[in-house]
């Protein structure tokens, strides 16, 4: 007896804990892949409906047989009751034996006694068929409602995924725009290029200043040389042809160094 109790306790523990584990696994799968889980739930409902429909078909066949048996039994009883008067006349006329009449009466009484049982079996079959019909109708309605809810849920899921994709695209676009703005304002390459241009401009300006400083004395010396030339040379603008001829034909003046040596 203790072994039986132990096995009974083990069975309860397995049913309780592994059953709960199965439920948790099913919930985890449903959360991971809701589409497949939904299809599995629908398949289960469809299987239940199919099984109930098969039982209903068998119940209808059984009811039809019981109803047919009742109809045939009632017809047989009615026919025998009508024949009872004729058989009584034949018995009185000696055209039929009492044993035959006795057998006929036994069958008629037996059929009448069996009729309530047949009627009860017909009623039971009708009730069973009616209950199965109720179950089939409920399962059919449940499956139809499940399909409607599943359709709405799938549409909601598709809409939510579309919104998710849209928002992700918007986020990606914003990130791209922010990156472009960052490149305009914070790009290290652009900043270095700008600093290099500024440095070259500064170097060029420095060279210009130095060159200007060095050029100033040269310009002043050239200016003085031009003044000296303008003073030392006679103005030839008003020189006559005779004066020009005399100037050109005159001997050159002796150089001071040559005079000193002589």
C-alpha cells in the first residue's frame, strides 16, 4: 500500500510540476514566435472541432437507427393490433391453432413491452446528439471568433512593425543629418584645412611686410639716382641744331686722374 501511495504522490508531483513547466515553455515559445503559437492554437481548436464533428456524425447515425427502430416497432405493433380481430375470427372458426395465436400474442405483448425501452434509447440518442451539436456549435463559434481575433491581432502586429520600421528610418535619417551637421561644424579635417589656409595667409602677409621693408631703401636709392641724373645732365629739350652739332663735335673733357698724372 505504501508503494502505491508513493507512486500516486510521484504521479501528482510530475503532473503538477512538469505540467507547469510545459505551460511556461509554451508561454516562452508564444512570446518568442507569436505567429507560430497562434497557428498552433488554431490547429488545436480545429482538431477539437473536427473530433467533436466526427462524434456528432456518429451520434446522428445512432439516433437515426434508434428512431428507425422505434418507427418499425410502432408500425409492427399497429399492424398486429389490427390483425388481432381477424385472428380471433379465424380462431373461432377453427382456421388457426391456439398455439399460433399464443405465439402471436406473446410477440405483440413483447413488442409493446419493448416499446418504452426503444423510446428511451431514442430519447437518449437524441439528447446525446443534441449535446454534441451544442458542443460543435460552440467550438465552431470559438474557432470563428479566434480567427477574427487572430486576424485583428496580426493586422495590429503588422501595423506596429510598420510603425517600428518607420520610426527606425526616421531615427536613421536624423542620425545621418546630425552626422552631416557635425562634419560641417566639427570635422577635424575641415578644421585642419582652415587652419592651414590661415597659416599660409599669415606667412604670405609676413613675407609681404619683409619685402616691403627691403624694397623701401631700393626705391629711395633709385629716386636719388634719378634726381642726380636730372641735375647733372643739361636739359636737351630746347637745344638748337647748331648747339647740338657743336656739342657733338667738341673734344671730350680730360679726366681728372689723367691730368694729375701729367
